[in-house]
């Protein structure tokens, strides 16, 4: 059903008038916001860290409404992007700092572009490839597999090389390193730990887990680590390539990766604070939220266990083993 829904979305949005399509997606955003569904609650939980303890509920709610509209704008434009045309994409993009990135690529030095979940990263990937710089990125594996394949094919149609985050074995990391050593561009979303192997850093005054991959790749390959932030400004897409973050020196390898990742997150903090409505982070990021969610799932499991044992008898332990 998810695969069919996305397939229908791509087909319908490409052929519908743009003004009508944008209006529909904005209404969907407002509907989720008014219902205060799980996505909206997750967004507000993260925005409160950004706004600080003095933020009122009214301020948080106003920002989350703008955030949900920005989030659904991303989905609308993702569906429509293949039909927009090269001239449309190039004319509506404003980029700063891109000249330094291009200089590194021309000289044969690879670049790790690390991005928070801001603005429209699919558009940014399409824009950079239209400017003659191919890129390699990593995508979280979705279920069903057919949906993941559809997303992969879509991004590849825009000129990107897409590798799976999981299920690709060690070849994914190896391929990224080879691309960088060959002077290529690797783009990675880097403000949320997806697979549980991330580093603890300070983010908006709290402990949070983020991926170590960008810093580790820069250390291993000598590539330039460059944060990139994205945001909307009316009809325009904005891309800012920030100054390179040098890999931290001294200490052990893990200490250097830790320190470099913390500096990367500091840049993310400033970029998100400037355009908080375009930070599309509906999932848990902060360690305290992860702990509360785990405790909540544990309580729910403990409550369900007696009934499950009565119904399932000896079959219950086997089911738990498979879940693992």
C-alpha cells in the first residue's frame, strides 16, 4: 500500500497544476498540525530544545505549524522535482560557498558534504549534479523493499549514486571511501543517528546521538568535511556551503572523530537556529527522548505480557526469540 501510495503521488503531482498541488500539501500539513499527530508532537519535542525553556506553548505551536508546512513542501517538491525541468531548478536556487567546494573537487580532493534534515536535500542533490558535479549518497532502507527501490531509482534519475545504509554489507563504507579518494563528492545527512551506532554530542544544550560517518570518512580519506545548510525563502531554494571543518588533531582516532563531530554539530546548531521552521526533524534526536521512548515501550510490553502468555502458552518465548 505504501508503494502504491508513493507511486500514485509521483504520477498525480507531476501532472496537476502547481498551485493546486502546493495548496493540497499545505492543507495536509495543517491537518496534521491541528490533530497534533505523532509527527507534529515529535517535531515540537525537538523544537522546544531549540527555543529554550522560556518558550511559550503558543510560540512552539506557531513554529511547529510553519515546520509542518515546510516539511510537506519538501514532499510536494520531491514528487514534482522530476517534472520541474533544469532551467526551473537552476533559476530558483541561490547558493553561497559553493565555489570552495567546486575548487576542492577540481583539484582532485574529495568532499564530505554533511547536512542536517533541512529544506529540500533532494533538490540540492539535483542542483549540484546539474552543475556538473556527480555525487554519492546513502539512503535508509525502507519497507517494503519495492518502496526503497522506487526511492533509489528516483534519486538516481536525478543523477545521484545511491547506496543503502543497511543491507549493503561493508561495501557501502568502502565505496564511499573510494569515491572520496578519487576526488568525488559524498553527501550525508548527519543530524540523526538511525542505526544506533552514533556518537554522543552536545546539541542545543543536551546530549544527542548523531552519526560518526562524516568525520570518520574525512579522517580516513583526507577529504574536506564541509557542512551544508538548506532553507526556503519564498519560491527560492537556498544552499549554503559552510567553511571546512578541519579534522581534530591529537588524541586517539575515536577522540579525533568525537571532537570533529562536535564541531560539525555546532555549525548545525547555528544553521537550524537561523531557519528553525525548515528543520524537518520529527523523530527522536536527544538522548533523554530515546530513553523515555524505550521506557514507554518497555512498560507497554510488560502490560501486554500476561495476556500474551495466557493466549500463546509455550509459543510466546519462541516469538520473542525471533524478534530478538
